[in-house]
């Protein structure tokens, strides 16, 4: 049976470190509040007019390709996950394809916020299993800092998010015959992505959302309705009144997100293990989407995982949405915490709501 495996991984975070104390200069908040509620100490912010979601994603992709020993001409397909694309359209997939000087391959954009990387991994997995593609580049990148409300009004959202990118190069492998990213394989365990599990519940779509600018015309949330423009057609995507009211930032009902996350995270992790007849005790490493350290800690407690079975780095990077899992996976791998034959579980929950998991035998 053909499975997909991660043959190369890379990450890129912008050089600009922003501490909690730095944020106290622009809004009423404190290092103590942020650390206590989220675990975050600092995050990276992109350099305006220099970094973009595409440029950061391309940096991570170059590292992933180089580690896999694959050149740009060998890539068959690009998948790009982000909620902060450079343009409203076209998506970052084609911008990355152009920046990497690739041939006329397909480029797919994924809009699944915090679950975007696992959704992308699942799509890549299916294409590889069917034999359609042999080298898929999956990029996840976010530039939140350009679009957050850094006044006190937006503090419950803006202190949480950071910028950065991660990328993986996916290739087929057949059972135990291939070499892994750590060298030649041993053992006869099935290798690569064992399964992926995708879920959504749109009944809570607006609880973590950025609706404006948009084409919704207030249909699902009358309080977000733009004023009628004084022209017969158009003028509804970005209206003067929404800009004047500054109704153009992400909204988050933090407590509702928290409550749902701590139910869905364990559910989707246990689903992945059960599908593969495996148990919590078989897990070498859980890499949860870095939403909030308190969510990860609660999850660890619920599943009775040891400290060494869960990887967190939100303290340094904040929540980088789609990029958080590949950044954490890359860092864990670079630090020797992901070894050959290890059982790794990736799990995410976020806006949509969407949630997902992937089980990987490294
Ligand atoms: C966002 C989150 C940290 C807020 O914590 P909370 O305990 O729910 O806080 P609340 O929003 O109820 O606000 C509590 C108080 O802190 C204040 N507050 C909010 N953000 C603040 C900040 N950055 N600094 C200081 N005070 C802040 C609020 O104004 C409120 O003050 P009040 O009691 O005087 O009205 C928390 O809800 C959370 O982590 N939720 C999950 C979010 C998440 O994971 N999102 C990503 C999903 S992918």
C-alpha cells in the first residue's frame, strides 16, 4: 500500500521579536495577564513592506525541499494554507509557484484557519495514495500582525497571534522500504501518514471570524451589515461606514472557543488512535495546534500524557494559526524530539469551527 510521508520539513519566522512588554506600549495589557491566560511570552512580527505570507512560506518551503533533496522542477503540486493571504485573490499558491520558479503545476489554496495544515496534509495524502502525484509541497504561513487591532479594544485577540511559516515536502513510501528524514529505516511498522480525520461545525462560524471586508452583506450577522452605498451597483465589499467604525478586525469569543476546543481536541486525537488500533500510551509525541498553552495543558491532563509526550512552543511564537503545527513539528524534529519510527499525532481546532488530526509513523 502506498502511504505519504514527510520527506522534508522547514520553518521560517520573521526576525522581529515582540515581547508582551512591547505590547503594553500600545494597549492596556500586561506581561502577567498574557502569560497567565495564554502562556505566551513573545511572538514574531513580520517586517512591513518586506515579509508577506508568501515570502515567509517560500523561505520555509526552500528548507523543506532542500532537506528532502528535491529540486523545484520535481514538485508536482503545491498546497498553500493560510487565513492571511497576500491578495484576496489569487491565493498564495500561485504566488509561491511563481516565486519558486516552478513549472505549470497545480496550486491549491486552503482556507481552514488553525486546521489548515492538517486539511492540507490530508489532501496531499489522498493525491499520493492514488498515485497522482509524487512530490507535493505543502506550505502554511500567516501574517497576522498586519491586520490586527492593536488598540485596547482588540487586546483579547491581538496578544495571542504571531507570524511565521512552516512547510513540508510529501512523497510516497511503501511500508517499511524507504529511508526516513532521519536516515535509513528499520523495523516493519507501516510508515508515513497512517490516517487523517477532518471535522467541522459551521453553526459557530462567527464566534472566531473576520467578516469584513467581505461579500456577506450582513446576511448572517445583521450587526455587521454595511450601510447601503449611494450607487446602484457594487460598493458593498469595503464600505466607508465599516472602515469608519473600524469594523474590519478579527472577532473572537474566547471563552466559547476555549470550551469547544477542550472537547474536540481529545475527541479527534482518540479517533485517530482508535482507527489505527493504537492507544495513548503508544504516542511518542502529540503536537497540538498552538492555540493557547492552557488548552494544551488541559489536553495533556485529560489524556494523561507525560510532559515529554507533548510539544509546545507557543511561548516563543504565539498562535501562528495554520503555520503553528509545521513550525512546532519542524522545531521538535530539529531538537531531536522526533525520531525514526516514532508515533506522532498532530491535532488542531479553530475558526469554523473546524478540527482535525493526523497520525504519523515517522
Ligand atoms: C482569549 C482568552 C485568553 C481570554 O481569556 P478570558 O479569561 O476568557 O478573558 P475574557 O475575554 O473573559 O476577559 C476577562 C477580562 O480580561 C480583559 N482582557 C482581555 N484581554 C486582555 C489583555 N490582553 N490584557 C489585559 N486584559 C485583558 C477583558 O477586558 C476582561 O476584563 P473585564 O473582566 O474587566 O471585562 C481566552 O478566552 C482564550 O484563550 N480562549 C481561547 C482562544 C483561542 O485559543 N483562540 C485561538 C483558537 S485557534
